[in-house]
C-alpha cells in the first residue's frame, strides 16, 4: 500500500467513525424526545387527576366533611388533602 492509499484509508475510517457517532447521537435524541413526550403526557394526566381530586375535595368540604373523612373516602392522606386544598 502506498502513502496515498494509507492517507485515504485513514480519512475514510475517520469519516465512518463520525457517521456512526452522528447516527448514534440521532438515535439518542429520538429516544430522549420520546421520553420527554411520555413525561409530558404523564404530567398532563397527573394535572387532570389533581383537578378532579380538588373538585371532589371542595364538594365534600361544602357538604361539611372534615379532612380525615375526605382523606379516607378518597384513599389519600390528610396531608395530601390539605396540599390539594392549598392549590
């Protein structure tokens, strides 16, 4: 092999490495974007659940139920009831 072939082989190897790295980075970005999308969906669902709980808590409070009774009926802690009331 002559010097020119060695030079071009080195360049080709470097280019292949760069292309492989770029492909891997693109795959990782796609994975991260999918994870972010899933997190956004979960956050949206959690927000909706909290709104429903807040409405239920408000209705129960208006009917004269205390925090402990509300917590028991909703299956959450009294602290969670109080936190949801504060929002």
